[in-house]
């Protein structure tokens, strides 16, 4: 198992789904985690279940004040930070011409600007740690387009490019920045894709997944990649994005 002993992490959007799986994997590797989520009660409950000194923090990534307070709370609890995982995100699945200004702006504010806010707030603390890392949650949808996902694809593509740019700037501060790009993962988000995708596809959603990526991914599949990128084993990996998609984006037919 990837050794993360002594690592102090904050994971956004970690009260459930992929974020919670990441938090569990980090703790299993020896890290202590601050779970930041807009669902404050869920974040605190998840932290209590994890134990090991983990904490839960109510945090809306659309609020700079919330993000600053979350970083401060993690630093107060742990004495510093070695790892930031920008996982908080939302999706929208509808025809591009039906997406409203409010919907497009909201998805960008959470998925892209939320990543920026947490990064900006955490970097001064991460720079003090030496050998720190940031892992941003992008998506396979950020590397290629897909029907009904224009706003989501735009947001996750932006996360990939932001990751590359910030990685160059933060290298001298001893902070590595990478992104993970999951395929279709068995979460509530995937469940919400079923009806709109089946409305435009002659193939049932489950069969489509089997054809394109072999099976549904699991949150643990994603968490393993995050743990690796957070560890010393990845010390020469910077500014990259990693597909965890079972071959989804490589499958042309």
C-alpha cells in the first residue's frame, strides 16, 4: 500500500462518493484528513467514522471565506498541510442549447473557480511543508467532448489546463500539481446520467458502459490514483493528467 504516513490532507467534496473514497484511502495509507463539504453534517459524520484525528468542515467552494476558513481549520487541527485534493464538483446533463446562463455559470464556479479558490488558499501553507502535492479532480470528459455534457466538459477541460499551468508556477515552491480524469464511476452522478443518455442512445446505459470501458469504475479505482500522486512515489510527476477510465477515451467504436 502507498505510504502516506504523516501526510496532512484536505479533501473537498468528501462527504460522499469519490471524495469519501479518497479520504478513506489516504487514512488507510497513514494520512490524517480534513473533509470539507457543503454538507457540513455529512462531513463531520464521515470524519467521525474515519477516526484517526480526521475532522469535518462545512465548506461551500463558491465562497472564498468558506475556503479560507476550511484551510485555517485544517492547519489549526494538524499543524500544517501536505496535500490538497480538489474534488468538489457537479455535473449537468442536457442539450447544450438548453443550458441556462445560471447553470453554466454555476458549474464553472464550483468545478473550476472552486479549484482555484482552494489552491490559492492552500498554497502558502503547502509551500511550508516541503514535498507537498495538489491533486485536482478533472474527468475523462475534460479530455474529449461528449453529447449532453458541454458545460461539464468545458469545466473539466479547464481544470486540466489550470493544473498544467499552476504546476509550472509552483514547482519552485516544492508543490507538485496533477489531475485525475475518471471515466464513468459508479456514483450518484452516474445514476443521473442514465435517463438522458438512454434518451439519445439505442443502447442501454449499462451495455454502453460495458462496451466503452469494460465495467463501471469504482470510487476506489480513482482513490488509488490519487493516493499514488500524493505520495513520494510520484515525486517526479508534475503537471500531468491521468485517465482512470478503463479505456473509455481510447475506444473509438
